[in-house]
């Protein structure tokens, strides 16, 4: 039953977790970037071993972000923003190691709770989703896209980002088997040699999350790095597990919040940690201490953002919809091995499902052991100069894009095109997560829409097919109306604030 557990499997988890911690600990590098850059390495490894590496990178990358957040006041990953609020003040007062250990334990507990929810909930949701027709499948994707747009910083920009991703995903030949006419669309017929099947997913992912991040950092300017003297870690540690005696409720609540946010497509770790932190402050008996070195703030932030790891895999493995940008890249790992995720995945691939659960468990244990025992040494990662790291990462991006489809130079151009596009999207305040999830789900949404019309022949079927369709429309409308209301309220508050100023 567990034949996949081999020395190589375990080594890949440990090595991936270690490398993920390094990526997460260096500001400017993220867990998403780590998974994207290492994605081509999984092709010769096979699916179970490849996922062991990527899931280790995922868990380690999310957890590693707390190191610079505490020691430098700079979030290593977007999900570590709220860790800086109390972690850095603790480090400034000589409690850097204590703050790190609180964050490590919280990360471990949040990861385990989210893994338990993944193990219990994903198979049940998948069994339910098997009964969906093309209509319900299309509406599920539409709901996912509206949720991503609704939870974006700007509703219209979020919607536009998702639609742009769908638009670019439809470039290529319109397959007859999907209800098309076999002709090229959105590009000239002469380009069919390069774009017969559209842009290859894997170079697109590497470009958006690898090259774009390097371009963004290059524009800011590559700093020389931090010295050992900058790190406020060391001295006498006052950490003890007794700190968590009064934090059980905070720990569990924040972990569940992070997991729930992870289940919502495209929301991201920063939203999870912010929600966890704000709830901890709301329920605290002394909220005035938050932001001044309050351990409960670190507990909430780190348990919530690690709760995201298991939660984001729930919609991916049960519905085929990525929960965040990093799990969107995991779709590429399945694509490399010729496997499609969705309602049938868990039932048809029990060994892979078990491998993912075991890999996530071992990755969390490896993360805890490495960071808790050797935190003083691992903290030195933030001193590595970026002018050494970035050329290596850039080389890995180019080599990975070129070799991933057996040496196609157009894939390198795809890497460059989408790397520049990802850099421009930041300038234009577009959302990358809705874009890439729209890009992944675009072809499926088109097929489900066309097949629905072919089967039933009337647009009204999308509103009357079943009670599930009605519920999904209510959720779609509710997410849009709620987002519109929130954006109007925020605009009014900003306007009143400017008037008072």
C-alpha cells in the first residue's frame, strides 16, 4: 500500500523542505517561485517522487518566511506580513530566538490541522462532485473566478485579470472533439507550428512566478545583503512550550481560518494571516499589546498561513480548481505525468493521494525539526547575497523552460513573454493569481460550456438544471454583491478620511 515510501522519496521531502525554507527566508524569493523553478526537475522523478519534492518546497517556503519577518522586519513571503507586526518588536527587545520558536511551533500545528482537514474533506467533496454534469462543472469554475475577483484588491481588476487569463488560454487550434472547427483562433494561421496547442502551461508558470519576480527585484535594485550583525538572534532564549498553554484557542481558530481561506480559490496566504491576526486581536483580553511584541500575534499569523497549505489542496484534488498560485503550479506537475486532477483523481489514483498525504506530513515534521533545532544557523540564510542567487535562478528558469517539452526554443520565448507580462501586471495593479487560475481553467470552462449547450441546447439550462446550479448562482451573485458593497464602503471610508485630513 505504501510502496512509494522509499529512501529517495524521503530524501526528496527533506531536501525540498530545506530548499523551500531557504527560498522563504530570503526576501524577494517565495514558496511559489521555489515550486515554479524546480518544477522541471520532477519530470524524470515520476509523479509520487516529484510531488514529494514540490510539497516539501511548498511547506518549507511558507514556513521560512517567518525568519526575515522576525529578524529583519521584512516578510520573506507575502503570507508573513503580519508576523512582522509582533515578531520584529520581540527581536528588537532581545527575544528573537523566542519569537522564531513560537512561529515554528505555530507553523507546525497549523500545517497538521490543515492536513487533517484535507484528508477528511477532499475525498467527500470529490465523491459529491462526481455527480456534477457539464452545467455544474462550468458554474463551479465561474464561481471560483468570481470568488477570486471578489477577494482581489479591486473587483474590476480582479475580474479583468481572470478574463485575460482565460482569453490567452484559448489561443491555439479549436479542437473538433471539443465542439470546434479545427481552425486556429486569436492568432494567424501561419503561427500554428508554434501555437497549435496554445502556450505551454509550464513555461508560462515559470515565467510568471520565476522570471517576473527577478525582473521586479532587479528594478528595485539588488541589495548587498544583510550582515550577521543585523540578525537579532542569539543570547538567552526564554522560550518554553508553556507559552502555548493559553494559546490553544487562538492556535486552533487561526489554523481553521487559514485552512478555510486556502479552500477559497486564489485568495492567498496574506489574506489568511491577516484574518487570523485580526481575529486573534479581536478575541484577545489585551488587544492593545498587539503590534508591540505580543506572542499571540505570531501564533495567529503563522498558524493561519501554514493552515493554507492543506486547505489550498482541497479544491485542487476534489474539483480540479487550484486553491492558490502555488497549487496552480502543482497542476503543471500532474500535466507533466499526463494525469488530470478533478473529482475522479483520488478514486483513480489512491497511491498518489496517499503519497501526497504522507509527503505533507513528513514535510511538516522535517520543517519543524530543521527549523526548531538549527534556527540560529538557518537564520544566516538571509545574509546570502542576491547577486549570487538571481543568476542561478535565472539559469534554472531558462534551462527548465527549454527542456520541459524536449527542447523547444519557443518555450523559452514563452518564458520571456510571460515573465515580462507578470512584471507589467504588477505595474498595472492586475492580480496574478486570478490570471493564472483563469489561464488553467479557461479551456475546461469552454469545453463545459459548449458541451452543456450541445447536450441541452438552451442557455436556460444553466439556471434550471438542478438545485446545485441554483445554489451556485446564489453564491456567484452573493460574492459579487458582497465585494461591490465592501469596495464602496472602503471608498467612502477613504474619502471621509481624506476630508478629515
